C-alpha cells in the first residue's frame, strides 16, 4: 500500500505557542489530504479536507484560524495549531487520498500542551 | 455520508475465525466499503476494500451481500496481535466524492489465549 509519513511523531509545547505538523505522501501524489483528531478512547474525528493549491475545507465546529492548513504541493500538507492550549492536546492523524484507491493514513502525531 | 453501525466490542481466542459485521443502510451507489485496523497511538491501517460480493486478500475477507446494506469482515485464525480497533467506513473514492470518510465507533476486538 501507499506510504504516508508524519513529522514529528510527538511534540510537547508550552501553552500559547504554535506547533506545525507535516504530512507527506512518500510514493504517490495526493491532491487531497485529510486531517483528523483523536482523543483517548474515542474514534477519529475529521477536522478538515486539504486540497492542493486551494483553501482547506473545515468541518463544522473546527476553527480555521486556530488550525491552519497548507497544502502547497502534491506530497505535502501541513497543520499548524496556533496558540495551542491544553485542550488542544490530542492525537493528530493525516491521510492522503489516492483516487480510485482509498485513503492511507499517517502514523499520527501526539501533541501535548503544557 | 453513509453512517455505519458496528458492535462496540468482541472477544475471541487465538486460532478462531472472527467475523465483524457492519451495517450501512444508506450506502450510495458510488460508495465503496473499506475496513481499517488501528492499534493504540498509531494511525489506521488499511485492511481491505470492496464494492460487492466477496473480496479476499492475504489478511482478511470481506463479504458484501447483494443489497450492500451490510458487510462482514472475516479474520481467519486470529492471534493476540490482532487485538485492535476495527473500523468500517463507506465512501466515494472517486474524484467527485473526494473520498471523505466518517469514522464510527469501531469494534474493539480482544483476542485472548
């Protein structure tokens, strides 16, 4: 299957700082990538759809000014959590969509905000 | 987006066959059915995908009846390492649908000795 990577795998930051998470499709080009958030013992929640060369589409209830998404190339999407607070601590997972195939998920990034 | 319903949890023993059924009554014509496996603190891993009838790969089989309103993931001879959460999702994998997927609760499979 296709490979998707994320960096960093885990990050700890102070409240009020911004954190950038990278998602890369390593062996295919992805015009669409997705960002999910997962809290302990819960399912994945879709945050936004990232389209190469255009603005991201956010799900209802997700603050677009807080979770900045940039999809500058066909293999890279970034999620920046701005002015992070402890309630933003979560497991963030990206996926890349291969047309006529399926979504392939990254390994996830554990964000802890102190 | 079609909603899916799965059992919250299942228990099994090593060497047994496990069948997890998923209900998706509102599946659309262009929707495919995809199953993922997730271990704690890892991203979901693709298991199998199908549209109708039966699909088999090296790790699982997927059975889809003619009306496509449900599907069954079959894991042959499970081992302890198969303990994980299994998600059933439906979505349009074409360019028009964008393959947007909504995760349900998933099924926590626990395999014991």
